[in-house]
């Protein structure tokens, strides 16, 4: 039996098992991931994040070519054992974990480059949390979205933020609360690689001090309904702004079941980027025997 040390962490209730494997020695199989994420027989989490050096994982070569200072790679796995490109809440928790474990030592207001399967993402270390530049986003296809609790399928807008999302606006909070996300929402046409499904409504008031406020629930691909999805919050704000037109602001507050996240769109030389800000917490540390 192999015994590993782990840390449990979360970002607005989106929870993760974090393990340090700098040289990539652990064979992190889908079965092991499913075991660790099992809420009855394992630790329990929405996903597993392995801290591995970029030069010790196959995807790391492209990362180091893009940014030689991106020493650490976020090897993220969904609860069902599948790999994922990126996780907006996860990368903030991962940055906090690297600092807490003494693997990196940035000063406050320093930017920490982290490798992911979606490329390098820069995380700003702040006094009240972490902000990650999710990079350029891309408008995807429109799809019909069906979910238990909705009488008819609704139009959804595809948004790519390093990983795929389909965002659907509902009529009101009653409809949002009535969703039964124990069942997997379906898309028509079906996305080739699947997608996270976000359901969103405007808050009341919608605009306050130049910031738009929305409320969101999410069904994450490979996980199920979660308390929060960082990239989903960004995708929801981007979709809402797209529908609203030029009068929409670039600063957004997104309320999720596990708390609140900040989203901001800003111009860069290579095109518009979107950032995500919010808290990151480490809950406890332990040891577990792998099957």
C-alpha cells in the first residue's frame, strides 16, 4: 500500500484534494482520483490537484517554452478521473497551496505564473485573495440546453475560457432554484469535448456602483453540480455582457452557492482578457492509503 499526504482546500466551496509530487513519481490513475474524491470512502472533493514541476510532466515542455518561469504545473483531474484544461477556483487554491507549502515565495502583489493544460496562467497574490488572468476568451456556438426542472429546452451560449462552457439565462430566481441538477443537463448539438453548464439570472439590483451583479448555478463536466465554478463565473459574465451589448460594464460580481466571485474584462495588446478574483482556503491536512 502507498500512503500519501494530502491537503484539502476550497475556493467558494469548490473543493479539491491537493498533493505534492514535484518529480511526477506518482501514477495518478483515474481510479486513484475517483477514490480520493469519493465523499464516503475517500477524502471527498470536486477534483484532485497535483503539484508537479513543469519539467516533470509531458505537457510541461510547451509551458516552459511559453514561460520559462512557470516552474509549477497544475495537474488537475475531475472527480470522475478525467483530466481538465483549467479550473478557475482550483488555480487560486493551488497558488495558495504552493505558498503555504513553501514551494514558492512570492511577495504580496507579485504575479505567479502557473502551467495548466490551457497554457500559462498568471495569478496575482493579494491581501484579500487571489486574482488569476484567465487569458483571452472565445465566443462559441449557440446550443439548446435541457435540464430537469425546465419545462422546455432553452438557448445557451458557448464561451471558451480555457475550458468549454454553455451559459443559459433563466427567467427568474424561482426558476433557477427549481433546477434539479442531480441529473446531467444535455446540449443540442452536443459539444465534441463536453461542456460545463451554467444557469444564470440577474440580481436585484443588477447594477450597483458600476458593477453588474448576477447569480449562477453550475453543473461541471466530470463532476456534477458544485458550489462554485470560477471559469463558469467568468463565462456567465461574458455571456451576459454579450447579450446586453455595449452598455454593459466590464466589472461583474457573481454569486454562487458557495460565495461570491469577481470577474473583470480588460484590454491587452493581444486582445481582451478576463480575470477572476476570489478567496482560497486550506481546510485540513492528512494522510491516506491508496488502494
